[in-house]
């Protein structure tokens, strides 16, 4: 004998389901069979910048006129009655805010009778994911360069040592020709410079054992700024520090973190041709967490370095992490590549925003591991 469980009153079910749909962080939009929107949850209103009033009863083709790929997903779900996703290529163009990379899925929507009555679109913000993918590509590039550099460094360092030694001997022989001695000095100086670049390159690519200690970020920043203020070229730069005193020491490699911050702060100062300002701010970011399976999620410390310098145009921005890319006459072009590597070694993130002509902001995220 089967006991019939009375179905819950439809209104109750609807209210509960509605509460769920309205509370999830996933953006959800449903349409009828004419692609006209019949439901949009708050997360979807947030993501798209469309209010319920603007979106309801409007066709998707009008609301998302610029998003061909999203409309394609909708069409497949509607016409072929199957689910389809795109996690990589959709960029949402919104009226009042910046374009946003999203990940989206479309599925057929069925009514009680089991007939298809429309479609459901689910979307979420994929900006972080994109950032992560870009980071991974940079890491890949570095790994490749590492193999190349290790071989190259070995091949170059030996003959370089020979050249330097010979130049020194030559200078001893030239005591009675001081007019020529200058040339041998140039040889020695330039070989030292090449040697320096190779060492830097090897530093970048070699895995050196890290020593993780408790590191006081505020102190490192203060020390770096104190020294940079003495550099004659940076005389007319005002350095402003806003360091959150409540940030505890973080677990990190002090030598590497110092190199990271020095590179970023020097780049900021070097971007200022005459007078200007460099502002360094630290804070704890509680919106994003580093998740390690089986461990408590840890928040990030964010160090932002903002300069009023030249800014970085879109073309340059694509290349700044490429080793040896530099726009400076005496630059090595290794600074940013080294920074990226150090940030990766600390499970952090590096983000750069710039307005050409107005300045650049560099954001370093480091996990606050205790
Ligand atoms: N804060 C900044 N403002 C403007 N341009 C920057 C900034 N940081 C980096 N860059 C650009 O990125 C390039 C690469 O930087 P980096 O790898 O540190 O090498 P380098 O400083 O030796 O040129 C710089 O030459 C510059 O064009
Ligand atoms: Mg640099």
C-alpha cells in the first residue's frame, strides 16, 4: 500500500523556490518561448546592470544586442532543447560599467506538462578566472625562458670571464699608454654589465630554495621609500604612505618580497619624468580568499602602488611581463617578470591598471598565512 504524500500548496513551493532563486549568487534569467524575459534574479540584475523593470518582457536580442555568443547559447538551448555552456569567450557590454568577462550556460525550461516553454540563462563573473589564466600564461612563458636561460647563461659566462681577464691583463701592459687604458676599462665595465644581466636572468629562472619567515611589510615599504627619496632623479617626487598598522607579519621570503616591492616602487618613480607622487597603500582584503583544500580560507593583504607618471598604453601593457621588454634606455626589462615570479611563489596575484597620461596603479595580493 502506498501512502500518498500530499503535495505542498503551490503558493508555498513557489515562494520557497523564488527565495532560493533570489538568494543564489549565480545570475539567472528565464525567458518564454519568444525569448522574452519572464524572470531575472537580483544576481543577474547586478551582473548585467539591468533592473527587473528594464529587463522583464523584453526580448534577449534587444537586451544583449552586442553579445552574439550569449544569444547563440540561447538559440541552441531553445531550438535544439539542450544545455550548452561557454566558459571562456563571452564579454558582457554594460551600459554604465566596464565590459565584464562572464561564463554562461543556457538550458531549456520545461513547464509542468513537460513541454519546453522557454530557456534559462545562468551566468557568473569570470573576471578573476581570466586574470588567473593570464597569470598562468605568464608562468608558462617564464618556464620556457628558464630552460633557454640556463643553457645560454652557462655558454656566455665562461667566454665573458675570459674577455674580462684578458682586458685586465691588457691594462697592465698599457701603463705607458694611458690614452688607451680607458678602452680596457670600458671592456671590463661592459662585461660586468652583461654578467649582471645574466645573473638577474638566472635569478629569475632558477628555483632557489625559499625561506619563509614572518615578514613585516610596512617596515620593508618604509625602508625602500626612505632610500628611494635619496635618489637624485626622484627628488621632486612626493611619496605618500598609507600603511594599515593592523596588518600582522605575513609568512613570506623577505629577500624576495623586498625585491618585488623595490621593483614596483622603482618603476612607479621612474614613470614620473619631473614632479609627481607615488602613493603606497596597504590593507586587508576580505572579499577574496585563497582557498587551499582542507584548510581555512586565508584573506589577502593588498599592497597598492599608485603613481602619477606616464601611464602604460594598451600595446605596452601586453608586453610588460615579457622578459627583456623595456621602454627605458638603461632598463633590463626583467623587473616585472621577476615580480610576477615572486608573486606566484607566494600564491599571490599581481594586477596592473593604467591610464596613459595619468598614471598607473599596481596591486599586489599576498595571502595572509598565519
Ligand atoms: N608604473 C609604471 N608606469 C609606466 N610604465 C611602467 C610602469 N611599470 C612598468 N612599466 C613599463 O613596463 C616596462 C617593463 O618594466 P620592467 O620589467 O620593470 O623593466 P624596466 O624597468 O627595466 O624597463 C617598463 O620599461 C615600462 O615601460
Ligand atoms: Mg623596472
